[in-house]
């Protein structure tokens, strides 16, 4: 920074669902910005709501200490979508206009948006409105376009895998089929990875259409081969009849009806999003955060930090917005699992 040059002032917000590693990312951005560049760092409260209502706190090196291992987010979060119904009431200033106004009033040089697909789409739209924005991808779903992995995913895989591990002993003791429903929204990454890591016999993901009869025949074959139990891992986004609410309960009922074998379901739910981040997520979030600060120093705006082929890089937010990263049809992990006898219902 040149003599007499005003230090950059940046804002950080976290939006969408919480996941392990957000605080590590906040710390990565903030500490790098403060220690390396002497920037001023403002923490925006509760996602985009905080910019709409102008609610924020000053972040210092001291306030960023001790948060690396914490789950959740010290800034709070919300699912506010400022561009939704933006011009519903012409007499009132739109939410996006309020965000722009408060961004300028706070004297921000850049806004760091930490979030998943919805957050990054909003970040792109704000960039189109003229704001300097840098995005950081986080989600347990691992479904953000443009990056090989998001932080939060590894922690969630660990949690889901541990749950599947524990179901093995119960299933074996009672000679049951156990169905476990895994989060992941409309993508199957979390169910695929935890299912394989946990030794799931059947893994159902949204990207691979399933046939109930294939599942029935597979489970009956296992029973005839004196395999005393089976584990069925089900992604929450698989297709089920519209009147049904839960894939896990639906599949458990259908399997019981079709096979006559005792079947129980477990819905893991929000426990997958909570708690302290795994070491890998702490490292990835820290790398993402530090890279975001470096990008801001270099005036590389309108981009999202990403990991590509094990290297940290960045991609234009324009390429990310509105897209979802799904499990590919030729995914090598699916191929290897099929070769080992895992059933995907097709």
C-alpha cells in the first residue's frame, strides 16, 4: 500500500444454510486482509438481511481468534433473496437498491459472499448492479458449479458415514434392512460418498433413475445368499410419488411390502450440517478465505474462489450463477462401486 493511500475496506457476509467451516473461511479472509494488507474488515450480520438493514460489526484480528474450530457462523445467516419480488411495491425502495446504498454508505471496496448456489447467484446479480463482489463456495451438498469441492462437504461425509457405520451393528443384530436418508438437496454427492465410505449395499441418488423391482430383486438375492442384513442409502432428492413426503420412509415401506423383510428407516437430517469442521474443511475454508483476500488486493472482482485439480483458483461468478453441479453419468466412483457389487437401482 502506497504512502497516504487509504486501506481497502471490505465486508463479509454468510448466507443460506449453515455448514461446518464457515468460521474458518471468515477467519481466512479477515486475518489475511488485516495482517497482510492492513485492510478494514466489516462483518455483515445475518446474510443479505444485514446489508438491507445496515447491521454489521467491525472485525479485528482479536475477534477472529479462536473461531477456526467453531461450527455455525459468528456472523449469523439468513435465506434472504433480495432480488426476489424486487419491484413488488414501486413506492418502496427495492432490497437490492438498499444493499447498494448501504454498501456505498459503509464505504466498502468489496463484498465477500460466503454461501451456496443461491448466495452465489445473488452475488453475481449484485456484481451486475456494479458492486465489487468475491464469492466463496460453501455447502454440504457439494453442488456448486465451477469448483471440484466445497468446504462443509467433507465434514458432512464424515458425519453421515459414522451414522451408517452405527446402523450396520443394529441391522446385523436384528437381521433387518436399514434405510438411511441423507441430505444433499437435488445432488447425490453426499449420499454417494458416505454410502460408499459406509459400505452401503444400495445407494440411490437423484442423477441415476431407479427401478423398485431392481432393488427388490437385489435385496432378496442377498437374503437368499445368507447375507443377514442390508444397508440402503437414499439421497433426499430422489424422485418419489408426489403424495409422499420422505424418500426414506417411502422406500422403507415399499421394500417391506415387496420383500416381506423387516425394514426400518432413519432420517439423519440437520445433524449433518452441525458441529466442528473436519481438519480437511478447516484447511480448505482457510485457503479459500485467504485467496479471497488476495483477490481483493489484486482487484479481481466478480469471481468465485474455487478448487480445480487440487489447485486453488477462481472462476467468473457469471459462469457459476444459476447452475448446479450434479454427479456425472460416467462418474468413476459410481463405476468402481458397481464393480464391487453396489446396487444403484438401475
